[in-house]
C-alpha cells in the first residue's frame, strides 16, 4: 500500500504543477473570461463551443477540479497512514485549504469583476496549495531516511533568515502576479536596464515593473546569504539544508534570467510559462527549507 501512496503523491504534485502552468496560460492568453461570467458552466454549457479562449479556461477548470479530487484522496490517505504525525497534518491542511481557497477566488473572479490586487492573490494561493502538496509528497517519499540527516539544530539567526526570505519571496511572487494583471510586463521594455536607465522614472506601469525587478534582485542576495551560511556551517551536519540552499540559489538565478528573457522575447508564451514554472519550483524548495529549519535531532531517553 505504501508503494501506491508514493505514486499517488508524485501524481498529486505533478497535477498541482499543471494547475500552476494552466493558470499562467489563462492569464497570458487573457482567457479568464473565456467562459463568460458563468461558473461552473462555460457560456451556459457543460461542454462549451470551441474557441481558443473558452477551451483554455475550460481546461484550466478541468485540471483544477481533477487536482482537487486527487489532493483530497492523497491527503486523506496520508493522514490515515501517518495518523498523529504533526508534519503530515499541517502540510495536508495547507494543501487542502489553499486549493479550495484558490478555486473560490478563481470562481469569484469569473462571476464578479475583481481588481488587479485581488486577481493577483489567485496565483499566490495556488502556489501555497502546491507547496503544501509538495511538502507532503517529500514526507511520504523520504520518511524512512528523513531523520538521518538531522544531526544538529540550526542556529536561530539562520532559521529566522530562511523564514524571512521565504515570506519575502511570497511578496515577490505576489508582485509578479500584480505586474501581469495590471499589464505592466513591458513597463520596462529592455533588460537589465529599464528604459535605458539604471533607475527610471518611478510611476505607473514602469514603477510597478521596476519594483518587481528590485524585489527579485533583493531575493537573489537574500538566498545567496542563506546558501553561504549553509555551506559554511551545515555541509556535513545538515545535508538537507545544505542541498536545498544551493538548489534555491540556483533556481533564483534561473528565475532572474528567465524574467529577463520574458522581457527580451516580448512576452513569448514559452518564456512566460517557464518563468512561472521556475518560481513554483523555487518557492516549493524554500518552503521545504522553512520546514526543515524547525527540525533537529531527536532526543533519546536514557533508562
């Protein structure tokens, strides 16, 4: 049975990633109202007439609905299998809660027009849902060897830095979603400069785009600090923190350059979806860092 649970865990993570990609595709192609203001129907029908925007929006709804059922099955199964485990309970609740919340936000955005700040929340909630499922999957796949890497506790300063950086990263993600929903992607049509200047006039779409770039650059340096501390102090005693810190930094570098490619390619579909894919992977790894930073070696009681 454990083997089937592991396969379900992998499938749940993959389908949640597809939800993230489908959501980015909807935003990129302006297909959010491809089914009109109807929900759960699409232009008054269960199976809509074929138009590109209606099919993109309909497939997004289908994938999200399927993901919801898979995640419910996976979390209930894992909860029962590891009954009483606090990590399983917490990650299961996060995954379930945010996939429901992002579905409700998506439905409300269709039925009632929403402002750009509210629409930007949709991607953020989806990211939290993915992260909950991703963390639960890592637990299921690595339960047998998870305790072996916990040879020491992290220093409070490093742990706080990891948590601060992850919270800051979520703000960067929200700001990126806000850039898309306000149509500010090309507020700075060049990269790495903005309108040929290091610091442009900070107003309107230019200001929104430049704020996102500045936040992304700050995240790069924060993750550099997280990685340097991990390499110096935890290479041997906390391989989980060591490896995840390096992976986080590599992913944020890829994220920065993929963001530049989005601009230079004039918002090509591939570049936009790849940008969303990388930030999803990055945030998942950062959430893993947060979770692992709370752990330490188990105390053994002496007789």
